[in-house]
C-alpha cells in the first residue's frame, strides 16, 4: 500500500481527517502494518502529519496493539496537511 492509498483508506474509514482510527481497521497483517507504519513514522515529511496513540483500555492487551518503532500503539489520526505531499 502506498501513501496515497493509505491516506484514502484512512479518510474513508475514519470519516475525515483528525479522527483516531484503529490500526487494525487498515486490514494489514500485524508484521506488515508494523513495518509500513514504522517506515512512515521514520520519515519526517510524513510523520509530522501522523499521530499514533494507544487506547488506555488496550494498554495491557499486546495482541490488540502494534509495535511502531518500539512503542505500543493502537490508533492513528492524520492531519489534512498530508494531502500537500501526495
């Protein structure tokens, strides 16, 4: 999945920018999701528009969280500014 496809999928599933969406909603296998989101999080020009978060209710359930660059995360919200770099 490229960045444009990821942003389009996020917008469709979240209903707009700025809304937290469970990472599981992207339908990616856990290793693939962790690699993809980790790589995007490493890119400053992309990561400044990404906001990962961890739902406190999921903090103790590692099977429902994703390891993004060493941190447990469960949700992603994106800023509308991401469209500037597509």
